[in-house]
């Protein structure tokens, strides 16, 4: 007849042998000392030999106990590591992505269901930032808006952006026929990370006598677009990332002149990507869906 030894009894023995205390072993195993003692007694009965010398306030290994520990401990350690590795491989992996708030709302989120369907075993944690001047959160990969190629282990250019003057339909009906006069009659809205963008727009497009009535700054591009949509004034809105706002006629292009800069979106892959295939999977998906 074959007698099976429960793994938990061997583990209890190894921990008790290492710390020479049923009490301390019980604490590590989240058991009572009597439960640990009972498991080890069952093991001793099965082996037909005592493994511990039990004293009033202490225990110590017998000669047989030392031999058994030296033989069993490496096996139990290897088995526990195998179980942990297998468990981790079966659980969903999570990767952290840092990306601009406006990119997330306008481009990434609308395609997120596609990612989820294609990669059900990879979880995403999104960390959004309002502007390029805000320090990005620690992440496995980052999408950034930069004026020039940013630093990074591997950098992929996604697409450039340009800025167009836009307002809501009500303001458009009022000012479209009067042209540039609107610039000195209503507030001009921009992102605080680009405080001189309206002046740059006027300078690059040879707008004479540029004298804005008022300039209002927001700390997020969503705030800029939303303020223009609500009729606060004329905003410099990035394209093509804002195309849905125009397609749904939440915003209307007021002037044909645009502000063309070196601003581009980039995907930054960090150093540990080679050891995590899920990061490569995500990076390839971003490039396939967003790179020009």
C-alpha cells in the first residue's frame, strides 16, 4: 500500500526545522501551534521515526530530522517556486501607460474596446497627464507630446499636430463675415503650456496689428476645446486629434490660417520592454493604430 504525504505537512516541517519553533512556524503558516505540531506528528508516524526532540520550551532536530530536512527542503522550495511561477503566468498581466489626457480621450479610449478584444489577458493601467510640462507618472511605456524628439530608450514618432483657430457655431455666424476683427473683440483661448501660441499664429501668418482683447489659459487641452465649444471665445485647437469635435460640429474652423509647429506625438518604449512581450504587443498596437 502506498502512503501519500500531504505537501502541507512537509512544508510545516521545513519551516519548523528552520526556525526551531512550532509557534513561529504557525505564525508564518497562519495556523495554530497545535495544528503545526499535529501535522508534524502525522509525518513522524508515517516515517516511523521522530524528527524533533521536544523539550518544555524548545525543540531541536533529531539526527534523522536533520537528514530529512536536508533532503526535503530543496524539493519543497523548488516546488513552491514552480507553483508561484505557474500561477503568475496564468494571471492577467498589467502594464502601465502614461499618456496625455487629450490623446487618451480623443484617440485612445475610442479604440480601447479593440485592444481589449484582441488582448483579453493583458490589463492596462492608464496614467494621464494634462500637458507636456507635467511630470509623467512612472510607466512601462509613454505617449508624449513634444517639440522635438524626446529622450528614451526607443522612440517612435506617431504623428505631428497643427493648431487651428476654432469657435462654436454661434460665434462663427457672428464673426466669420467680419474676419480678423474678431481677434480684438472676443477672448482668445489657449493651453498654458503654450502661452505665446496666439502671438506665434499671428506672426507666422502675417496678421497685422494683432492686439487681443483678452487671453484665457487652461491647464488642459480638453478645457481649451470645451471652453470654445461653450462660446467663451476662439481657441487654438490641435489637429488632427480634435477632428471629432469638428465632425460633430461642436467646433467650427473660424480662419483658414493655421499654426504649424514641430509638436508631435511620440511613443517611448522603456528599457525593460525586451523582457516583457506584452509591452511589445502594446507598442506594436499603438504604432499600427496611431502612427502616420
